[in-house]
């Protein structure tokens, strides 16, 4: 549904905004603590008022944010503000961090990266309550595969740590995807660059402009994310500030990379334009050389094609050969001049 | 009347500044509270000293701000500063928020959006007093149709809430129009973009430059509006800070979108220029190919058009055929060279 | 006299810096209070130690700031710092506000606006003491005509108000001129723009570049002025803060307008360049069409102009007509190709 | 010696960095107070431990900063930090202000201005101690000629005032040179500009680019200087804050001027490019007109130069004249078309 | 190993990120105090739990950061945070300063400078503990040769001073390399610039774009380094603030230089483009001159090549000479016109 369809609705109305999605949302719950981890797949029509933790801590993942009933009932159970839920269902909402009384809410863009293909940005939201973390993603993806394995096998410190640590690991995964994306973009730019040095073609230009646009899109998605990590790196309540400082460093690195690649794209565009005008120059030069050589010669042979009754040279025995001599001489002088001026 | 006509007038002089308007201003009053809602249409010559609320809360809408007498008598009744009233009547005044002792005043730009047409900006002002909200709009429009219905039917929380909530709903409507406008602009840009990839034409360039200008105009109108929402989102007195924070998020999103579309327009302009120079290049190439092939041939046939008495080749039996042979050979060599250099 | 002529002089040396002025400075004094207003024209050699107020408040206007003796004696009488007086006499000094112990000093640029002509910036300085306001202007002008009338007729609140209110009215007049100037610039740009859409000519480019330069000059003059109004709008001592806030809003509007017009000029320059290269393209296309059609035909007629004794086609009865047939055919094919490629 | 030659040296090592200088440094001392002024020229091998003031205040000028022994002994006598002395000897050090316990240190760029020549930047350092001012300049120059005269003749307030006042006068002299330099640059730009309007030549472009570079260099030198004057204008300890505020105003004016001239240079470059492409356009147009007129005519005369035995027009009595008629007609039509399209 | 290979790893996982390195890391330890200095080369499999200082202070250098076991055991011995160690092993981590409870950690880029070659950036990290400094560098280099000599010979103050002083000397060496690098870049740009004034060639453009890219890369590496030196220059705990202030001044100078060289490169690119279009212009002019002269002449000789039976001029005795006369006249007139318009 389109953003403008919200015009006239009450604030906090739960309306999905984004590409139409038809798949049924999935609900995956991990109950865990130091002692172990229990995995549970809930039905879409699960009654959230019956929800109870089986271990001390819980991680809920919702794949698909287009079901207002689901979002609403989760929100009601965990006492989440309506405006926050509205943001969860809006795939276009801007990355931001909200610190409420009993929960943190962050939304940002997750990346779906495929080599040589444009970036696909998806909305990702996370609710951090005491001992409960809820992640919302637009589509069923396996971004957090490694994280799930860690929970299940108990490797790392995730089972022992608080909600913020789990949230940190999720954000870290997303930011690692950003780094990966900058590398993919770098590779695509490099391909164009090495093609440019050989021969320019219009599709290269179009690709460069497309990449420039993607970089700008990426920048718009990551700039407010950097504000999120900056805020988190200053928040003492999380208890794991040093991890968020590290995360913020990565975001700064991502920003540097995006800036750097924008510079390279702009470099390549300059090169394209210069080579294009160079090509025109070469074409012009050939045209001029051919014209400059043959037009005077054509004039000379024209002279002796005239039908004047009294045209003395025509009677000379060697007139024809003299004419050739003059023409060869003119051509040689011209070639020498062209060479001197480095035209040929 | 023109802004400069105010030169020499006292500050606070009530002079309408904007396009000439001839329609009679309309005055619409909603008296409402939790118990119900009464709608009243006032005459232009209504004596405002007789104005009394029929319910606890009142929403007044003035359509048309070019009648100094009307604005002045409203201002007198509600004890509004002259300088504020001056701003109400100035369609060019810059979006801003004024916090006075007993009222808030905000003016911003409302949009009149029609698909595929340039944006039309209109002045919109709002006065927020205790239990009274007065909205001023340049023309009779139905921007707040949905809001009126809510009041009349009692849906939503508007009847129960304070003046700020009503004002918030009005501002929210305007900001939703901004979002809609960015989408319309995006569509218009997309049309040009897809045309560009086929064939470039000068009117595309003109449209792009017109859109770039509209975007800049839009940016100038929304940048100070963002300051308004930022101030409101920090103001605790309103009692509904979280709604204004949400509104401010939308304004940030609008700003991102405008920035993004400016980038895309600039991308399209670059593409236009590149394709235009590419076209010149193609024309030049054709010219050069034709010239390079035929000018030497014309020279050759010119040679044997000379009238020298002693021109041995003319007597050769197959001279004519040899000449053709040489000409075909030269042409083939040239075509091969062109192919090798990817000119044809 | 030139700025550099001050090199080596003591600080506070009263030296006029600006275009040479030959007219005699004029001194106009208004003595006024609630009871009435007395106008007085003083001689250039008036002994300022004898100056006495005839009413409670005084407004002095000095037309011409190139007479060091005059400026010096005024300064001495009113105990103005030498450095301040130095700024009064420097037509190039940057707009600024100085708050001294017993006076405020502001200098800014006044505009001399004539339709369709470049902006002329003149230095304007104002000294605000208790009950005394002294204005210094470069030339005898009637910028404050309306203000004088108000004093004389007693309309408005100026006779009742303090020095700051009179100063505010003067600054307001100057700022209204800025608004007027932006409108004049807008009109001049519009003229060029509408000409551009018909046919481009080099003088349009030159005018655009001239306007761009004027806009930059204007921006340099108004940017520091905005700092003045910003400071005044925060100063509580003036007692009329709300008027200065209003004035500052106008300055922000001026800044927006200048920025907007810079964008439009840059748009127009882009259009100029695009249309210019389009024109070249058209010229090239005509050249290429003519060449492509006639050069092959010229070759063909050249072939049958050869004098070979054995050139069979020449003896054919209809050879001449066949040749024409071939030539017409070639031309038709070319025309079709040009049409298909939308060249003609 | 080159900056990199310091690699591996201890911090505070006194090494001269800059262009090689061979002249002997000069040492000039002014002992002064209200009662009078004594001038003294010291030898290079003067023993600074014997230095004693002959009056209350002292001004020392060192012309030439490449003699480490001299700088070192002065530093030792006046207890100056090694790092400060290192900066004195480094002609590339960035303008800055250091406030130490018993002295102020400022270094900035002095200008050597010659009309129509590029700016030459020289290092200038100043040490301000109680009653002692030491100035270091790269070369023997007479920048402070006027200042010396004031000291000797006792004019102005310099003899009565503290060290900061003397330092202020020196800095004021340097800043006046900056103003002079912006005027010289303005003149050089104006010369190019007026040439541009007549006819463009490549050397104009090169000069413009050279000036742009100088302006950037100048900007880099003055931007940190503005920080110095800003700091000094806030420093109460100097006792002469109002003079430093005035100095800072001048620096702001210099910055405005540099910015303005950068804009004008950029304007001129745009004009150059536009006129250059206009010139190409004219050349192309001439080429196209000539080609379009003569190529068809040449084709026509070629037709009647064919040697077909059966070519009826050749036998017509007035064939030759008819041909001329057709050719004149074609030419007239073409000329009319060119005129209609404003090509000629 | 690639950055993205860290996806899914626990924070603080020690994984080397960078170009593959095969050489064995080297460990060099200097034990020193005022009394002397002992140098020690440790094996890669040295057991760090046995490490003991032989003098009061220790400087450890690790050449090669790709051995997780080594980094890990050093980290364990000196109680360094895992996240810090992770940064040590990441050659792409952004320059930053971390102040922890018992140590300072800084990482930045070291330069490997070779004349006329692109800059090579290497990761350099430094840990500053009480009386222990540990430096990590990517490769075995001799950047700190001079520093080692100072320690061994006891020259300078390094043996007497604290860890921060040693660290300062190391950072100073790196920053001196930055200065050297800007000079090398300046030289490379100068070479291109002087070539450009003679004749432009495409490889010059490519080199300029390459340098522009290097400058941007350099800027990205040094901008965060400036933050490090800024922080250190404010840190009082180091006890040597004045040295770090000096260091920060150098970093500001480096930033100025980079900015200046970016301006010069951009200047050169402008010159390249202008000269390139100038060249096209010359080619066009020659083409036009040749065409304009010879095409009309060819037409004239074509006229008298026609075979009309009745073509009177052909019978004139001097017809041939008259024709030449006309042709010479036309040519002279054209040449004069070209000269007047300064084409030749």
C-alpha cells in the first residue's frame, strides 16, 4: 500500500507500507538461558496473551511485517506504543533509535546482497525489552543463520549475556552486510574502470550512473544508521558500550568507503567524458587529413579537365607527368606538416 | 499586492501580500467536545465581539486571507499580536513557529498537488490557543476533509484531546501531502528517465531543469518546516510530544527524498549531456566515413577526366576497368579499416 | 581614497575610503517627542559643541561621509570611539553590529535600486544613543522619505517610542529595499529565461554571468547583515525585541530568495550550454546530410566524365538516363535512411 | 633545507626549513619609552647574555631566520620554548597563536606584493613578552617602515602603550598588505575579464587558472590567520581588545574578498568555455554554409561534364545559360534559408 | 582474508584481515632506562608468560600482524581487550584512539613512500602502557631506524622520558612521512603540469585522475588521524602535551597540503579539457579553411569542364587565363578575410 494511503488516518494506525507481499509471516521463538535453548515455531493465529517464556530470555523473529493483526497482538502483549508499531509496518521509515520507558526500538535497512546485482534494501526493526528481543524483517531470510547456530550450540557469550548483547550481534550482522556491499560495489566499479581504459561504450556510462545512484541510496540508508550506533555507543545502560563503540567504528568505515567509491565513480565519469571527446577529436582529425589532402588535388585535376580551346599545358608532351609530380609534391609536404604537428 | 508596497508602512500593518484573490473568504467553525460537535458557517460581516463557544473546544477555519478587516477583527477578539496577523496575510512569509504568551503560531506551505503538474505552494497558518485552533488558508480547499469527518463522526481521539492534538492532525495532513508530492515528483522524473534511454530530445532537458527548480523550491519550503517540527518535538507543554516526534521523522524522510530526487535529476542531466555528445559523435563519424571513401575516388575519376593530349592510360583497352578495380580495392581497404576500428 | 592608503596610519585615523565624492555633506536634524517635531538643517561648519536638543529626542542624518572634520566633531560631541568613526568613513567596511557602553553602532549596505540596472551598494551606518539616533549615508538620497513624513505628521508610534524603534524603522526600510532588489533580480532573470527558450545568443550568457555575480555580491552584503538582525532579535535591552525578530525573519527570507535565484541562474546557464551544443549538433547534421547525398553523386558523374577511349556506358543510348535513375535511387534511399533515424 | 630532512631529529631541533638564503641576518633593536627612542644595530655574533634594555620597552627585529645559532641564543636569553623556536625557523609552519606562560607567539604569512606579479608569501613570526616584542622575518624588507618612523618621531600612541599595541600595529600592517593583495588580484582579474569580452586566447585561460591557484594559496594562508585574530579579539589580557576586534573585522573582509574573487574567476572560466564553444560553432557554420552551397553546384556542373554520346541538354543552344540559371536559383534559395535561420 | 569472512564470528575474534602475508613475524624488544639499553630478538614461539623486563622501560616491535597466536599471547600477557586485539589484526580498521583503563591504543596508516610511485598505506598500531610501548606494523620495515639509533646511543631525551614520549616520537616519524608524501605528490603533479603546457596526451589525464584518487585515499587516511592528534594534544595525562600540540599542527599542515594539491589537480584537469577542446577547434579551423578555399575553385573549374556545345567562354583566347585570374582573386579575398578574423 502506498504511503499516501495513510492520509487522513489516525496516528498509530497499523497500515503496511511497502511492496505487496503475499507470503504468510513466520514466527520463530528462541527461549534460552545459560542452561540451554529451546526453539519454537508459532502459528500465525497464535494467541499472544498465552505467550510464556520457557527460559529466562527470549528472542522472537517475525518474518513479514504486512500482517497488521499479528503486529498489533504482539504490540499489545509487550505493551509497545502504537506509533512504534506503525514504524515497524512502514518499510520506508527512516533508520532511527527510540528509547522508551521499558524498551529500545531501532529500525534500519537490511541488505539483500547478490554479486553484480543492485543492492536491495529491506526494512529491519528490532525491539529490545528486558530479556526479550523481537526482530522484524520484511522477508523470510537467513541473515541470522550464524547467530541462531551460536544460540543452539551455546558457543560464544550470547546465552550468558543480556538482551542488548543479542541485539548487538544482530546489528553487527547487518553492518557486516554493509561492509560486504561496499566491497561488491567496489568490484562492480572496478570492472567498469578496467573496461573504460580499453574502449568506451555508452552502456558503461549508464552503469556508472546507476552505481552512483545506488551509492547515494546506500548513503541515505546508512547516514541515519550511523546516528543510531553513535547513540548506542554513548548509552551506558546497555552494559556493553565497548561493543557498540566497535560497531560505530564499523559504520564510520562504511561511510568512508561509500564516500571513496563516490569519488571513484566521479573519476570514472570524468574519464569517460574525456575519452569520448578524445574520440570525436580523432574522427575530426581523420576527416580533416583526408579533406586537406584530396580537395586541392581534385581542384588540380579539375583545372586540366576544363575544355578551353586555348589551354597550353594540355599540349605539353609531359604535362600529365608534371601534374602528377606537382600533386605528389603537395601531398608529401602536407604529410610532413601533419607529422610535424603529430597528427599522424 | 506586492511585498514592496509595504515599504514605509508601520510594522504590523495588515496588508495582503500574494496573488490577487477575488473570492469571498469563508468562515467555518466547529464547536466540539467529548459530548458532540456543532458545525457553523459564519458570514463575512459577522461581529466577532459576539463570538461565543457552543462547546468546550472550537476549531475555526478561514478560507481566504486577503480580507484585512476579517483578519483584524479575529485578531482583536483573540488578542493576537499585530505582527503575527501581518504574517498571516503575507503569502510569502517563511515557515516558522512563534511561541507567544497565550498562543502558538505556525505558518508553513500547504501543497496543491495534481498529478503530472508542477507543485503549487500555498500559505497555511495556524493559531493554537487554549481550546481554540484557528487555521488560515489561501484558498477554499478540502485538505482537511478527513479531519472534519472525524470530528463530525467522533472517530479517533480528536474530540477528547487538546488543541495541540487537533493542530497536530492538521500539520500531519500537510506533511502527508509533502510525502505525496515527493512521490509525484519521483514519477515525473521516472517518465523522463525511461524516455532518455530511448532517444534524447530537448524538451526532456527542459522538463528536467523545471523539475530541478521545483525540487529546489520544495526544499526551500520544507527546510524551515523541519525546524518547526523539530521545535515542536522538543516542546513538553504540548502534552503530545511523541506525535510531534513522529511528525518530525516524516519531515526528515521528506528531506531525504528531496535530496535523493535532486541526485537523480542530476544523474539524468549527466546522461542527457553524454547522450547528446554521443549523437554528435555518430553524426561526425558518418560524415567522416562518407568523405573518406568518396573524396579519393572522386580524385581518381578526376584524373582521367583531364584533357591532356598525352595521357597514356586513356588509350589502354582496359583502362576503365583497371580504374574501377583500383577504386573498389581502395574502398574495400577503407571499409576493413573502419570495421577494425569499430566505426561501422 | 584607496584602502591601502591607510597602511601605516594610526588605528582610528579618520580617512574616507570609497569612490571620490565632491558634493557638500548635508546635515538634517529632527527634534521630536510626543508633543511635536521640529526640523532643522545645519550648516557644514556648525559648531557641534553648541548643539542642544529642542525636544526630548533627536534624529540626525548626515548625507555624505567623506568629510573627516564633520565626522570627527560629531564623534567628539557624542563621545563616539575613534575606531567606530573610522568604520563610518569606510564605505567598504563589512556589515556589523557593535554594542558599546553608551551606544549601539551598526553599519550595513543600503541599496540604490533602479529597474533593469545592476544593484548599487552604498554604505549606511547608524549610531543609536539614548534618545539620539544618527544615520550616515554615502549620498543624498530619499530612502527615508516615508519615515520623515511619519515623524512630521505624527502618524504611527515613532514619536512615542525610543531610539531603537526609530532605528528599527530605518533598518526595516533598508531590508524592504533588499526584498525589492530580489524581486528586480527575479524579473531580470525571467526576461533572460523566456528569451533562452526561443533562441540563444551570447549576450544572454554574459547577462546571466553578470547577474550571478551581482547575486554573489548581494549575498556577501546580506550574509553579515543577517548576523546583525539575529543579534538584535536576541537583545533584550532594546525593548522592542519582537520587531527585530520580525526584521530577522525578513532577512532569512532575503537569504532564501538569493539562494533560489542563484539556483535559477545556474539552471539557465545549464540550459544555455545544452541549447548551444544542440545548435552545433543541428549544424553538423545539415553538413552531414548534404555531404552524404552529393559526394557520392559527384563521384558518379565524375566517372562518366572520364576520357577513356574504351568506356562502354558512354555509347549506350540511354546511358545518361540510366545514370540519372541510379542517382535518384541512391538519393531516395539516403533520404529514407535519414528519415528513419529522425535526422530530417 | 627540506622539511623531510627533519625526519628522525629530536623535537625542538633548530633546523631552518625553506628556500636557501645566503644573506647575513640583520638585528635591529629599538629601545623606547615615553621619554624617547634609541635605535641600535647589533652584530650577528653579539653575545645575548650581555643584552640589556636602555629604555623600558624594546622592539627587536630579526631579518633572516636561517641562522640556528642566532635564534637559539635569543631563545635562551628570553627563555623561549624550543618547540616555539623550531616554528620560528620553519618557513612552512601554519599560521597559529600560542599563549605560553610568559609570552605570546604568533606566526603568519607576510606578503611581498608587486603589481601584476604573483603573490610571494613569507613567514613572519612575532614573540610578545612583557615590554619586549621580537619580530622575525624571512628577508630584509621594509614592511614596518611607517611603524619605525612613528617610534622615532614619537607620533601616535605607540611609545606610551604596551607590547601588545606594538604587536597590533605590526599585525595591522600585515593585514593591510592582505587587503592590498586582494585589490591587486582584483585588478589582474579585471584585465583578463575585459580581454575575454573581445577575443578569447588560451593564455587568458592559463592566467585565470594561475590566479585561481594563487587565490587558493592565499585563502590557505589567511584562513588560519583569521583564527589568530579571532582569538586575540577575545583575549582580555592584552588590554587593547577593541583594536584586535577591528583587526579581526579586516580579516573577515579579506576572507569575503577572496571568496568573491574566486567566484569571479569561476565566472570568467565559464565565459571562456562558452565563448570557446561559440567560436567552434561559428567555424562549423561557415564550413556548413560553404559546403551546402557549392557541393550541389559542383554536382550539377559535373553532370554536364559527362561524356555520354547521347546527352540532349548539351546540344541545346541555351543549355549553358539555363544551367547557370538553375545554379543561381538554388544558391538564392539556400541563402534565403540561411538568413531565415539566422545563420548569416 | 576478507572482511566479510568475519560475518557471524564472535566480536573480538582474532582474524587477520588484509593482503595475504607469508613472512614470519619478527619480534624486537628494547629494554632501556637512563642507565642503558638492551636489544633482544625474540622467537615467534616465545612464551610470553616468561617475559620480564630487563630495564625499567620496554619497547616491543612486532613486524607482521597476521599471526593470531602471537597477537593473542601478547594480548593476554599485557591484559589487552579482545576488541583492541581485533583492531590490531585488521589492516582496514579506521585510524582511531582508544583510551582504556591501563593503556592507550592508537591505530593509523603508515606510508611506504617510493619516489614517482603511488602511495602504499600500511596499518600501524601502537599500545601505550605504563613503561611499555608495543608497536605493530604490517611488514618488516625500517621506519624507526633513527629512533632505534637514538635509544642505542642514548642521544636525545628518549631514555629519560616516559612511554608517551617514545610513542610521540613514533607518531612524529609517521607524520613526517605524511609530509614527505605530500611533497612527492606535489612533484608528480608538477611533472604533469609542465607537460600539459606543451602538449596534451591522454595518459596525462589518466595520471591526473590516478593522483586525484590517491589524494582522496590519503585524505581519508589522514582525516581521522587528525582527530587522534587533536585528542592527544588535549590529554593532560601524557605529561608531554606541548609535543602533541606540535604534532597536531603538523597534521593540520598535512591537511592543508592535501587540500591544496586537490585544487591543483582540479586546475590541471580544467586545463586539460580546455586544451583538448582548443585542439579540436584548431582541427576544425584547418578543415574549414581548406574547404572554403578549394570547394568554390573546384566548382569554377567544373563549370568549364562542361561539354555544352554552346559555351562561349571556352572559345575566348584568354579564357583560361581569365579563369585563373578570377580564382586567384577569390583566394586572395578569402585569405584576407581569414587573416582579418585571426584564423590564420
